[in-house]
C-alpha cells in the first residue's frame, strides 16, 4: 500500500540550541525573496528573526582535501537519529493548543503521480514551526502517460486531491497551498503536450477549495530537483542543524532522470565541475554551495529503452528491440511516457552479466561526469529506484532499508544476470536494472567499490523525495542560483 499516515509528538523546547536542534523545524533562509502579495493570499505564522540560531560562519572549502585512494572505508555510520526524533504514537497530540498549517505538494514523476500532505505545527509564535507528519499516496502511471488524453491525466490528480480534503480540516482548506511540480516525464514530452497536461492540472486545482498560488503547476528543472532532495534528506537526518557542516550526499534514480547532489569538501571538485553543476543557496542562515546534476534520459526506465536502442523510436511499432540483459525467451510490450515498444531477449543468442554490462555502458559512458570527490569516503543516501531494486534483488529489507557498498550492487547484478530464470519471477528486467545501477555508480559517477550507500525510502517516517524540500522552498524561498 502507498497509503501512510505518520505522526510524531512534537517536543517542546524554549530556546533553540544551535548545536542540538533535534526537531523537524522549518528551515529559515538568510535572504528570503520579498513576497509579492496576491489577492486572497492566506497568511502563515510569522517566524520571528530573533529566535533563529546564530548564523554559522561559512567555512571556505579547505584547499587541499585529498581523499586517499585505496584507504579502507570507515564503518558506515548508523545514522541513528537522536531519541527525540523517534516517532511516538500518541492519539492525544496537543494540536489544539497550537496553530497548525498544511502544505500540499504533488510530485508528477515519469512513472507515477504522488501527493505529499505535510502538517506543520506552530507551537508558539516565537518558535519555528515543526514538521508533525506527512500523508503520502501514489498512483501509477505518471502524467506523461496521458499525453494524448490530458483530461484523464487531470483526473488522476483530482483523485489524489480527495485525500487532501480528507486529511486537511475543512477550516484550513482556503489557506492551504497546493503545488505540483513535474519532473522527467514532462521534460521529455514535446512542449505542447506537456503544457496541455499542466493546464488541465491547473484547472483541477482552480476548482478545488485549496489555495492556488501563482505558478503552482510547473515543470521543475533538474538542478532544483537535486538540491531539494538534498535539503529533504539532510533536514530529516538532522544534518542541517548541526554546526559541523557535515552533510550527506544524495543519489536519486527516477524513471526518466537521475540526480546526484553533495556538498563538496574539496575545492577541486568545484573547480573541475562544469559551472552549471554547482548550485548555491541559502538555508537556515547558512550558504551552501553544492555539486548537483540531473541527467535527463538516465533514469531507470529511460535507460532501459536506451539500452534496447528504443528511446525516441516512435513510429517503429513493428520493431522488436532486443537485449542480452533480458531472459532469452522473454517477449513483451513495454510502455514508458505513453509510448509502447516491443521488447525481447535474444532467443538464439547469449544473455548474461558481461554482455549486458557492455550494452548498458553505452548509455553511460561519455555522458555522466565524474566528480573529483566521489572517490573519497563520503556517505550517500540512495533512494527511489536504487532502493526499490535493492529490495527486489534481496540486498536489503524493504521495511528497514540499510547500508550497503557499491560492490554489493555489482555482486548481486552478476548473480541476477547469470541466473536469469531464478529472478525472472521477480522482474524480467532485474538483470538490466541491476547492471545499469552498477554501471552508473562505478563507470558513471566513479564511485569506489567500497563507497557506502545508505538506502532509505523514508527517513524519520517521511518520504525521501524532493517534495519536502520543495515545500520548504515554497514557504521560505531557498533562493537557489
Ligand atoms: O515520495 C516518493 C517519491 C518517489 N518515490 C519513488 O521514486 C521513484 C521516482 O521516479 P519518478 O517516476 O518520479 O521518476 P522521475 O520523473 O524523477 O525521473 C519511483 O520509484 C517512486 O516510487 C518514492 O518512493 N517516494
């Protein structure tokens, strides 16, 4: 089931301790863009300046950070959250004594549409709001599958909005903003098709009882997608509140695009990166300069088609696209982004890891930039399809997630590809997917075999996705540039 309701009891505190902030507080920015009032725009609890932690000094990136190749990786950090972070189930949450406000964020992804309804509590006018819980629901397929029938696409959003009406109390509807951001699925569509879908969604929002801000329905650019997911994960793991400036990197593998974002420790990473791969933003009185990039067409489903040579092959509906990554006797129609392709294994040929690796390599080599620093020993949170495939292939437990090394993906990919019949029931694409993930991490980004990946679908009971970061961005502009 995709339906979840998380609640944790907020903990009261009087003064915000800079080094020991352990709650899900709405981050603050140093220079929020001036808000242009819109007619009928609701008001939100004011966040007074005075109770914000002291601005942290922005430490320049150390001149020489030379990760030593071949050094044994330190044991993965458990990333156990401090106790006060742990969700506690309590039916008598003192919400009545507090001002509560909500934010509704839609993620219109290439493989599905999802609604995130965040509930924030302003316990005291002089304190920052706390993220109380998230309601999450997902439907498949994504909006781009309705490129020839935008009205139907709009209906999927209408259905999801019903959940918002059940979750947000009626008296709050009018002041609760509803925002939709589309990612790779719509980026890959011809502009007029994407616009027709966005227009339809805008109509659905306008007929809803919620607050529809200007530009509430849009396609998000890839850099923002990466940054906002980084904000979500570092917020949920408590890294934005520590004064160590220690953060974690993120790896997001969607259906259409894939993102990598991390805070470089080395100046060389910044200097050797293409300029558009460096993004700067203010958050919680700190300025961050991150390495971020989104590769359009390198999401898992787009990569499948590229491996098969089928990406963008519209009008070739007679053609069967083959791959040695698929079981020899497999033959099926697959649909991505509203287009259907015939695919099959190579019936009288070879299948297996080596040939498959060679095939997927073509989708990665020369495309993915290798950041200088990933050879070092940072920890990366990996989610979305990284998580799903790690679960499917038995690398981790779906309910708990876990830390693995890059070489674990490789080992399991070999096993899956060389025993295709055994894994066929799980998914005929598992060999291709696992090989692609291995190749992307190693040959694409250049990670070492021993790099630790923390696989998580949720952190602190909240989905690891750009959606929470985007909600912060809405309430307090992050001013990303
Ligand atoms: O809150 C979320 C949002 C996404 N996902 C997963 O992340 C992947 C995102 O793929 P998407 O369709 O969004 O691809 P994109 O458009 O980003 O390429 C899918 O496996 C989703 O199930 C998730 O688990 N939780």
